[in-house]
C-alpha cells in the first residue's frame, strides 16, 4: 500500500499533466485526458482514506459525531470530477494538495452531519436539494422511515402516511416512489437496454417523456455509483454505448438526449459528445478494447456482453 507522501507525489504529477493538457485545444477529446480523470479521482479517494483514517469528529446539535470517509462516496466522487473539470493552477494559491484536503474535510463533515440527522430523527428530514442527483438519496430516506415502522413504501396508503409524518408533500412522495417503480423485468429473465427504453417510451405513465428518462437515468446513476472504482470506466463506456445505440432508433433529437444524459457520472462524456455530433460509435467489441486494452480480439465481445448483463441484473434489483 502506498504511503501518504507517495500518493501526494502521484497526485501532484497527475495535476501537472492535467494543466499541460488543458493548454491544448479540444483537450477533452484526448484519451490521455480521460485517463487522467480516472487516475486523479482514484488517488483523491485513496488520499482521503489516508488523511482521515479515523474519520473527523464534529459536534452536531450538541452531540459528538464521527464522520467517516466511507460514508460520503457520492460527495467525494462529485468533488473529484469537479476538480478535474475546473482546476486551473495558480502559483499564488500554493500547493493544490492543501486545497484538496480542505475541500475533502468540508465534504466529509457535511455528509457526516447529514447522515447523523437521518439517524437521530424518526421523521427523517428529506434533502433540500431538489435536483435530479438527489432523487435517490431522498427516496432512500423515505424507505428508511418505512422500515422503522415495518411498512412497505409501495403498499397502498403508505405515501399518505409518509406525507403526514414528514415535511414532504404527497405529490413529491408519489413522484419519488414512481421514479423507482419502473418494472425492468419482462418475465423472461434480464432485459436488454432495448426492452427497457421501449418500455419507457410506450408504457403508459402519468409523467411526461423527459421525466421518465430522468427517472431511468437516476436509477442507472445509483447502480453505477455502487460499483467498485476500478470497474467504473469500463462499465461507463459500455452503458453509454448501449444507451446511445438504442436512442439512435428513437425519434428524439440527439441534442435533447445528450442534454438529459450529460449531468450523470455514468456517462462516458467523449463518446456522448461524438454521438451528439452524429459521429459513428463503432461496435461493442471496439469499445471494450478501447477502454480495456488488455482484452484480446477473441474475448472482447464476450467480456463486454457479460459486463452489460451483470449490470442490468444489478439494475433491476429493488433500491434499498
């Protein structure tokens, strides 16, 4: 296992490479940029675990609480992505490692404080952030309330019961439940992305099409974030490829679909940008070899197919 000093040195080296790449035009299309994104995100994670091995102790509503790194994966991943996208080196601001430590501490403390509030209160307060990335978190909070009372969130009357026990409106609760109620199982085993998207488009829902897509993408996002970091880049490429191949068959414009997909971390951004500009995607074997060069021509297709199948199997499991 690498030491704190070794990881600091690696991060500084990757950050220097990142700054040099950003001097080039259209740097986001470079494969080296994508590799650096993955490496920097990985080492920010490793660094957080080494800098805060026992967590951070804070006072939350007069209670002493320990905030652990392992409880704030979404927050750290989000910071790592923002850092790569927006970082510009400024010598006047000193060592970028100091900035990373400062933000990591803020993220861990904030996540720990929010998690403690959820544990402490029986009527758990839902997240105030209403954007699409918070949908899964708010739904899990509702599920947690129901479990304490031995209730099934999808049973008749439970939505009304939740509305009376939280500060959340009945309409919002129904929207959150609906967002996690798409039936991905057609009774014939694990469905394909083709069947899932066809179901979203043609099955009768009360929501408009854009909302259906966002619900589906949010479910993929939650499933993707639960994967091990070392598998995410490969899975991201295959998810993106399969989704875009199916959306090519739909009547929706590419700009519309690309705008809906772009906020999510499971999307391979360079592939999405190429597709938006109506460039070819190639086939699944090409994608597999590009993002996992160790694969042989003979094994690439089977490995890719098995990876997609396993992800879809995980996707259709109920949210806990």
